[in-house]
C-alpha cells in the first residue's frame, strides 16, 4: 500500500506538534516556521499555519449509522488490536466527537471507529475492520 499525503490547516504550530507527537505518537519530518510534516504511521500529514479557520465542523456533518459524522476528516485504518490500543491510550487525552464503537455490527464491513479533533479543529477518524478483506465491501 502506498502512503497518503494530506495537507491541513492549523491555528497553532506548537499545540499541533504537541498533539501529533505526544498524543498520537507521530514523528516530525521537515518543518519551517509556518508548517510541519508528521509521519503518521507511514503516511505524511502536513500542517500549515492559518490563524483563522473558516469551517465550523458543526455545520459540516453527514449521517452515517445513526451518527453525525463530521466532514472533512482523515485518519488511518488500523488492525483491530491497534485500534483498541489507541482508543485506550487516548481516552483521557481527547474529547471524542464520536466515541469509539463498532459500526455495522454483524455485517460485511463491520468496523470499529472513533472521531476526535486536533487542537485546530481538524477531525480525525481512526478505524479498524473485523475482516481487513472487507474494507471496501458495501
């Protein structure tokens, strides 16, 4: 699988670095005064400084499995064990938008999912699948 690259806006570089490094366990790649690259589990996330963000996440939600899912969002698909480990590790460090739970229970594509925001309001979703072969199954 090829790593993804995602560039997002942030409002505070110092808080962003603290969150991605100390909460999520990312490492820092290249950086400058107004941007920083993180290695997020082999994927590149570039955070660019903007002092004001125009999008209110409360106005950008779509219904999925009875939950209001914020859009845009991004994240990584983990193994079942990695997902549970991450959920346990961050439970007292983040305010969940959608608490960790199992979506589509008993169906093709059964998955664990959780949503939370970084300090600048960028929404992350981390998920896992009971059967990784069913990632794209409807």
